[in-house]
C-alpha cells in the first residue's frame, strides 16, 4: 500500500508544487490562512487545512491540533517546505 504524504508550507507553495507533480501528496497544511500554497493544493485536488498559532491558547495546543489532523488523514510522512521545520521542531520530530 502507498504511503500517505503531507506537505507543510507557509507561503507560495513552489516546493509543494514540485513535490506534488512527482509524488502523490494527500494533504497540505499551512500556518497562514492566506498562503498561496492552499490555492495550489486546491488546483491539484489535494486536501488542505490552515490555521494559525494565534488561534490557540499555546503552541502545544496548536501542535496537538495539527497531529490530530494528520491522524485523521492517516498521514505516514510529512515534508516541510521552506523554513517550516526550523520553526516547529517539536512537530517535525513527532512525524
């Protein structure tokens, strides 16, 4: 069975576009509701979600919500576009 891939991106989504054209990406997450990567995902028929840290009481609750989404979509691998991994090392290490 194929592994399910999620891409994390914060901006334009050029890295996501390249990845999605080569591999079957199941899910995109952005920490910016207005990131163009969400439009790219829509155009490619990839499920996407976005919410921002400021919408949560703390970073732990934010990361828990992301992990819950990954579990719901049965994601096996997460790819971090741009600087995303440097900003969220706890999340990166949980995948």
